[in-house]
C-alpha cells in the first residue's frame, strides 16, 4: 500500500491490536499505584507519575504522526518548561523569536534569567545572528498571534539545538523534525484535541536520550496529565484531519473576505498568496492552519465587532470546532495594536460564518 493519507493515519493511531470482545480504544486507566510486588522497574506499571497505559497509547499515536517519540505533559506550558529546564543551566544562552507565545517569554523572564540563563530575543531578521553561540534556539511558526512564518529548515540548519513550537500548525500541517528541528512542541489544548475542553501538551524528538531526559523530568517534577484528559484527546484524534480541513477552508475564506475590505487592515494568514509568509509556508506546510489575524483600527471597533458576531465567540485559545476570536491587546504581553483580533476558524458551515463575519464588520463600522 502507498503512504497512507492524513485521515487514514489518525483514525487508528495508537489503537491496540484488535482483540475479540475488546473495545477499539480502551477506557482511561485511573490509578495512582498499581499492584506491585518485587522489582518495581520490571513491572509494566508501578505508580502513575512514572507512567500510565492511557498516556502510552496517546504518545504512540501522536509520536507516530511525526515518526518520533512523544512525551506528554499536563499542558503546553508544562511541556515548554520541561524543554527549557532540561536544556538550559546557568551560563547558557537561549535565543528566541521575539514574537513567540507570550507565556513562554514570561517563563524565561521569571525563571531562567534570574537563574543566570542569557535570553536573547530577536526579530525575524536578526534571528540568525542572535543564534550564534546559543545553546538553544526557540522558534514558533506560524507564530501566535502575529502569524509570522520562519524558514525552519534554514534556521534549524544553523547547528544549534532547535525547538519549534508547532502549536498553531500541529503535526498534520507541518513536520518540524523533518526540517531539522531537534524537538517539536505542541500544545494539544488546541486543534490536536479540538473541542475546547481540556489542557495537554507534548514534545516530540527523534533522539532517544533527549526523550528519556524529558520523561525523567516529568517523573521528578510531576508535570503529569490526568488520564481522562489524555483519553479525551485520543478520542478526538480520529477526526483531526476532517476538523482541520474544514477549519483551514473556513480560515482562508474569512481571510479573503477580510482582505477584500477597505475597513480592515493588516490581515495575516499564511494561506493568502499575498501574505509575507506565504512562500515559505507553501514550502514547509501542507495546510495553513485555522488562525487568522487582523486589525480593526481601534479597541472600540474590535469590541463592537466581537459583540455583534453571533457565530464567533469572544474567547481566547484556538483550534477548536467552535469559531472564536479575541482582541488580543486585552491581555498585554504581545506587541499588537489595540484593535488587533486573532480569530480561530471552527467547523461551522462556511457560508454561515462568512455572513456572520460580514454583518459584524458592518455593524461595528458604525
Ligand atoms: C504557540 C503556543 N505555545 C504554547 C502554548 C501553551 O499551551 P497551554 O495553554 O496548553 O499551556 C500556547 C497557548 O496558547 C500557544 O499558543
């Protein structure tokens, strides 16, 4: 059989071999300790902080999508903290793109700089120079919320241990490890689980020593996910390709509508042919994601837009089946204009969404 397509890959990912009378996806294993006599390390399970069969199945599933080993954590931020703290010690240097997720930047300010790690933040044009002599290079592409696109193969080719935060794309749209990254980080809170109902994160790598070091970190730091969340995420995985197909189609349709209007500025979507990131995105992504950003010129107009929209829920996060949007500057932390909106297209019917976005834009203009 030729290489299976994305839907085929996710539908059975991580399922055990069929057994007469057994379910497709076994239920979550709820246990702290397991029955255990003798050598605890020889047992298949001993204590859930050390490992859990429900995690194991999901790790096999999402690791398999990237031909790598996956290590699960309780959230994307727990995964980011594990990556940073297993790679950086006092006196080492971290180079980051300055537009990466504000939570990761806040972590470096609160927990790395005070412990003697040098953090170099660089805009896209300065990243290559800032990476000289660094111990870790942290990239996010497309970045949240500004949707900058980085040439991952070129930057990972600089020879520095490289992390790509792949959250806005996810494993089906972009494969950072194939482009030379050492690690890929995913907040599975977003489209990987896709229903706005759980928090989860994971790291993939093809280096077994690095994977082991992350698992050791998780065991000792205790940043472990609950089995039910992991089971829910696994339960949602078979529809990932379908959800992405609709979400990406809707995002492109909305981006086109926005770009055609005179009263909307700064529309960013890597799938728009005129977008500054489009050419690189076309080379390194197989789809352009569910997130669109744009500027309505003022906080007041952005708030009026969010209030007038019926199918676009004012909420943070992205990647779920529901279309959501928010005025990003309400949080602080990102260098975006007051009227900047990040919108995540969901799985509603395209015509309904377009009609709603259009009426909300018209209503907010007055
Ligand atoms: C790009 C990116 N990385 C990491 C995270 C952190 O993930 P979590 O909220 O699951 O901790 C987020 C959350 O929004 C994100 O957008």
